[in-house]
């Protein structure tokens, strides 16, 4: 298994182009199931979850080409299979995003239940409840969801809880349903809006994406189109923290600042100077960081996918920071590894109390999930001596060549194969 070896203490300086958003590219690729025409997606990040999605869609009958310029051509003239097998779904729970499009296009879907993951139980009950509301028969047996319908029929659906992929799955089902669907308490994440923009280019009728109420008028069929995936706000947020904690100066391009203003504003509270432009953000790491409490919320609140990275910054802030994780019930796995590096963190249920500034020292640490691995890389950048981050396959699922990007601005980091 690959590892990353990091020598801490370098100030980072330079410009980094942000990759396309993983959490936007995944549903966008699933949307190709909704038409027999060709779909071209540009600015797709070449991370492992994209390769897993390619494998899954090929099993369903897709022809897919990944070009060197990060554009992906997808065509699914005929759905050859309606099954998303356990072997693929267990490696990437976002595979559940084929359920809505398969149901909408063929009236049938058989998708392995994703099961739990390191950060929480993560059930899909709200997805299934929504499909039943649209008239599908849904049953789960032998670890699979079996769903079927003649043709989906529009309905009013209120989510008990805000769910990102739940909103995306139901939106992709409703665009080909008979009649009108209203999604209430829908997710407002930029990735949801990006998917809606893609679907509208394909001929869908959607209003209100980005707000809590989304209205979809079903149409008979959708056509092919070309769509550019938005920049990855979580990759950008991770690099903003890297610039802030190393006292460096970074310019990030290819990102809409509006997609991560909650992170920008939080870092400003920590005393970090940031400039925002049309599609760029510059960060100037201060000598001293001030503590600031944070709680994770749905968009436009502070993203849970930035919580682990923010904890590293809190270890380098002068004072006490309280971190409250509201979205996932088990998302502090990184804390014990940071403590092995010398961090002073106390966990209390969904809260972490971080005392800083503490001197981190290099150590061998193990990544438990995607964002936890990013936080260990960040800690390695400021730790005294060498750190070895193990199980970086977690990182490779959602960050495209992070070590190359960090090295290009002065980090001492290498991958040990
Ligand atoms: C998406 O996951 C992202 N993944 C996650 O990013 C992100 O952490 C999460 O949204 C929250 O922002 C993708 O977009 C592929 P949810 P998702 O459904 O859709 C509960 C990363 O690091 N819930 O919004 O699976 C759930 O357990 C990943 O890139 C139900 O109870 O998250 C959680 O507590 C990690 N029943 C809360 O809602 C359901 O049917 C929000 O989950 C669905 C969700």
C-alpha cells in the first residue's frame, strides 16, 4: 500500500489549479444513464472514485472514454444490466446514485445496499422513501435494493433530513417521471446545483436548485450535451488550510469562492488574510492563528468535509477551539492519529475540544477515511521531522495528485509505493 512521506516545516508559495469536484462529477456521470445520446463532461477529476464509477457504468452498458484533457465521453445506447453489484458498491457508496436514473430510464433497478462506513451508519432510507413516493415498489433483500415501476409519477417529497445524494437521486428520477415533483428540505450544495444545470442542458425542467424547495416537471426524454464540472470546494478548502498553517502564500485558481465562503469567513476569524476573485482565492498564512469555534452544517454552513482539516488548524491556533460535528456520528477518527503527533484534543460525543498552539512531531499515522487522510497530510506539513501517512488509498479516492500539487508550491512530500 502506498504511503506519503512528509518533511514538515516548509512555507508553501505559489499557484495551484483546483481540480473538478468529485462530488459533482459522480452524479453527473450517473446522469448519463438518463439518455441514449452522448454526454461530454469536462474538468473531471481523475481520482479513484471516478474510475470505480466508470467500471460500474460499463457494467450497466456504457461506453466511456477518459481523455487526457480531463474530459469524459459517455454514451449508453442501451441499458445492458440494471444491477449495481456489491463488489463495486462496497468500495464506493456513491454508487447508489445509479438507482434513480436506472428506475427513471428502465423502470427497474437492483443496487447493493451500501452498508456503513468509517464516518457513520449512513443509511439510504430517505432515498428509498422518496422512490416509493414516486410510485416505485421498493424492497430490500439479500443485501440488495430491488426497485421497479411502470413509469415514475411526480409527487411531493419532504426529506426528514437534508441529504445531498438523496436530493440528487430523486432529482434524477423525477426529471423523467410523469408530472410534477416538489422536493422540500432539499440539499442546497453547489454540487446539487451543478447537477441540476447539467440536467437542464439535457432538456430537464427544474426550478429552485440551490434552494430548499426544488420543483421538477417530468419530460418524456433527455438529450446529450456538454457540461463543465465545477471546481472542488473541498480540495480548495484543504489547500487554504495548508497555506494558513504553513505561513505561506497560495493562489488557488479554478474555484468559485461563493462555494466555500463559510470556510473563507472562518479562516478570517482565525486571523488569516484571504483575497477572493472571480474564480480564484488567495491565502496569506499569518504568523499567529487565533482560535475559533466551528460547527458543521449543511450548505451554506461550514462543510463536514472540512472538519478534519480544520482540526489541524485548531491545533496550531493560540487557545481553545470547540469543534461540533453535526452531520456524521463518527467523524473524529483522525483525532487519535493527530494526538499521536502531539495534538491536544479531547473528544466529548459530537464535540472535540482542541487546545493550541501545540508543537506537532512527525510520526507514522494511519488514514481512516478520505478527509481524515487529508488532515494527516496537513499535520505532516507543520510537524517537526518526518511523518509517514499510511493507507493513502483513502486520499486517492478524492484528491487528484495532492502530493504533486503540494510539492509544486514547496512542500517536501513524496509517495512511497
Ligand atoms: C454527500 O454524502 C457527500 N458525498 C459527502 O462527502 C458529504 O460528507 C455529505 O454529502 C454531507 O455533505 C457525495 O456527494 C458523493 P447525506 P451523502 O445524505 O449524500 C443522513 C466526501 O468526503 N441520512 O447528505 O451520503 C446521513 O447518515 C464525502 O467527499 C439518512 O439518515 O450524505 C447523514 O447523517 C464523505 N438517511 C446525513 O443524513 C438517508 O437516506 C447527511 O448525509 C440519507 C442520509
